[in-house]
C-alpha cells in the first residue's frame, strides 16, 4: 500500500476505492479480531475469524487489487515481489520433494512412526 501511495495510485480521497476498504479490513477488522483472539486465548477468533480471514483477503483480494491498481508500475511490482519473497509467503511456491521428505522424517521420528509409509 505504501508503494501504491508513493506512486500516487489511490486517489487522494480516502475510501473511495475497493482496495482501500480491503486494506482497512485486513488491519482493522480481521486483524483486530485475530489480535483480540490471541490476547483472550480464543482459538476460534484467533484462527477462523481472524488469521484465516486475513490470509484469505490478503491473497485473494488485496494482492490482486494491488496488482490491478499498479497498472504495471515497476516500483509497485517490485514492492509486491519483495513482499511475496518473504518467508511467510513461501507456501505460495510449494515445497520441494526434499523439503517434504525432511518434514515427514521429522514427524515420523517425533511420533515414533519409523516403519510407517
């Protein structure tokens, strides 16, 4: 959002574009519910009513809306790529067979499942 604003992509009028509402909901609505769920030890509000909705809106609404608003602007595209390259988003690329085998080995060892395929 900072990259878009720096390039003058959203209009100066607040909340006149869907992207601005999506961004607001990520932080204030779903994000606030997730943070409150964590602080009050409420797993449903932490996960399903919080972080699940944050992730759903981030990946399926906010990123596509950001790409559309960028209209190919190289600075914004670069900022999006930088965010997507962060470790938190590695799942988008999928796991290599080696990574998957390492995780399987860890859990088989941890839970005593050595002979299980």
